[in-house]
C-alpha cells in the first residue's frame, strides 16, 4: 500500500512538472507571436453588392436613374432594369444596338427616354424610350438638321459626364455640332430636336433646328457642360484660339432667345458644370460654387469648392457629389455649409458613376456592379468633415485625388 502511494505521488509530481514546462514553453513562444484563432471572425461588408454573375458588360454601369419605380441602368448591352435589388434578379434587359457607353459619351437618361451616340461613329444621336419594344428608336444626324451640316460631327469629345447634350422635361434635346475641317477654323452650331414617346412605344422626332452663336464660330471650343434647367438650357465652353480667347456660357430660353456671357467670373475662371438644387440653378466654377440670381448675370457665392467631382445629385435636401470611389454630402448650402463623407468600405477602387435613392436604399452604381444600403443607416453613419461657415473654401484634393 505504501509503495503504491509513493508511485502515485511520483506520477502526480511528474505530471505537474510537465504541465509547468509546457506552459513556460508556450508563453515563451507566443510572447512575440500571440496565438491567433484558426478561423477569426470576418466583419460583414458595409455595402450590399449587386452583381450580374458572369457578365462583365452588365456590371460596368455608366449611368442610372429611377423611373416608374424601377432602377434603370445603362450598360454595354443596353438598358438593365431592376425592380428590387434584394431579389438579386434583373427584371429585363432592353438591347440598345451599337450604343456608346464609354467615359467620353455617357448616355443621358430623362424621364421618358435614353439618349446616346452610335458606337465607333459619333455622327448620330439615338433616342430610345424605356418600353420593352425593340424597334422604336429614332435617330438624327447633322445632315438631317440642314444639308449644309452634312460634314459636321456631334461634339462628343468632352471631359465630364453627360455633356454631349441635355434633355429637358418637355423632351427637347440640345447639343453642339462642329465642322472639324473648316478651312478658317472650326465652326460650331447649337442644334435641337424635339421627341415624342407615343403610347404604342414608338419614339418620334417631331422638330429639329439650330442656332448660330458668334463666339462659337471660327475657333476650337472646349465644352465643359450642357445642362437643362426648367425650360432653359445652359452651355459652358472655352474659346481656345487666339486672339479672341475667353470663357463663355450661354442661356437659351424655350422660345430660342439667347443671352451670351463672357468672362463672367474673371478671366481664367470657367464653369465646369451646372446643377439644380431646391429649384435653384448653381454653377461650379474653377474654385467655387455659385448660386444663380433671377437676372442671370449675377451669381452669389455659396461655398468654395475644388471642382474635382463628377456629378451633383439632389436627394432628400442634400447634395451628393462623387469622384473616383469617394462620396461627399453637402447640406445647408443656403446657410452654414456642412460637408460629410460616406463610408466606402468594400467599395474602394471602383469608379462611381451615379447615385440614386431607390425604394429606401441609397444606390451607388459603379464600374463593378451596384452597391446599396439603407438610406437611413447611411445617413446615420456619415462623418462630418467640414463644418464650415458660408463662403469658406473647401479643398477636396486630399480626399479625391
């Protein structure tokens, strides 16, 4: 009995010593390399991601809008229409044959129709409605407006989105055509077309014409924006060739009357884009955001802003702007301007093309599918970055470049 007790006691002591040795070795080995669980928890991605599997052309989205309670996206193959993002399904795809959906020629989406240029041959503008019917497009070339324009081209080599033309709520489309080979320099003419979308699904051009503007003749132009505001159109451009260089914008009323403005914001400052917020016209210039006044000749400063953003979108009393993979929200622009940044986790590295509110979600269409999240959640998570007073200057280069 005593012998067994001694043996058991020895076994217990040896076991305790082994445990101590193993513990010491483990502590030494893990001091600089702490233990990591084999399957660490993975955070849920911030944005939900809608992808059309195995179809790159459908996931590269160039523009979008919400019409008839549907999200309508322009893609390489045509119009992709979605009823519900959570379903993961496309409602249907309407082919748009030979459409150009590159960065230089983003399709324009109005309340009734999509407007785009013909791929590889930028001398035709095509109008197509959102109905499922296939053979219902209307098209126009410069020679259809006047025979004298048979050698002109649509001015589609512009630097920003949607600037090859604009369509207003009355379905009037306005753009610029140019004679690239004119011996005395380029001549440029503003042209318009009125379209009607019939209940049968047929799209028809009912009227076309043109306006000649003196500052557009005999010079190469850089057109920065063509914008429809209420019943008017605004075109901003720079005349590049000496001696008569300058920065211009023109206002075209519904009856065709025009007002032309030159170097309104001091020489060297031009309008990059126009946008509408709360029924008021704004202009983004080289270094500031300006609010339109009723006479059209004077503008009030709203906020200084480095113009590196692509588009402006009014959603629920906010202005959403974006560039690359960044989204900034501007609020209280009439009083004390505030700016916020949205989270971009799991959206880094994609090019944002448009922003919409669809049902109760904020929807971001990109070069790699659609990212979306509850609008309420997104607005709760926004980060205040610029609580600035009115007229202060905001340099977004650090955030956007």
